């Protein structure tokens, strides 16, 4: 059981099938992964436990924010879990969080939930102060926008 004082999460109902949401969520991350006007580029994805998960986010002012880590789980059509605590060939890194992105059927659409689990309450608080709620909700809205436009 996760310690709630260490977790942040956002959830959103998306009026599209789980298959559509999964396809966009897993295969088209560059379209929704970070809040506009930022953009993301997938550098490497080896979608299996222990496989590399590397992206780079680019900001409108020339900012460059690499996100390197590994998959802890990859359950096709349901969820993927990553961490930045391990990089490369199982090298320890300064851990920030475990990210969990999951979907589930709900009514005539899909429930999307994204969670960030941290090693400490202090780190969770820092992530929240960085704008977690607004940022991850913006990403969820971008994901929903794509899925719902294509579901019609």
C-alpha cells in the first residue's frame, strides 16, 4: 500500500474507448506528454520491465530537460510504470519519483489516472510546488483532446 503523503495524482474521464486512449497514451507521447508550449521527443523506449524509457522535453525559451529512466512495468492496454531512480545498465540515479500511467474502462469511455510516487513527503511537496497539479492536468487535457477528437 502506497503512502498517500508521498503520492500526487490526477484523473480524468476521456470520452473515447480504452483502445483509442491507450494508442494515443502509449504510442503518441510526443503529442501530449508535456504542457504546451513545451514539447517532448521520445529518445528511446524499450517497453518491458527494465527497459529504457528516455525522453527530452524542450521549453519555449530554449530549456532542455532530459528524462531518463526505466520501465518497472508495462502492461499492454492498461498501464505503464517508470522510474528515474535507475538509468542505463541499472545504474542508480538521483531518484525523484515512480510514475504510473493507467487507464480503465468507465461507462462509455475511459478513466485515465496518472500518479507520481515519491520517496519522501518533502519530495512530493517539492513536486507539487513545481506545478504538478496544473502541469499533469494540462497533459491529461491534451491527451483527452486528441482521443476525443479522433473518437468522433
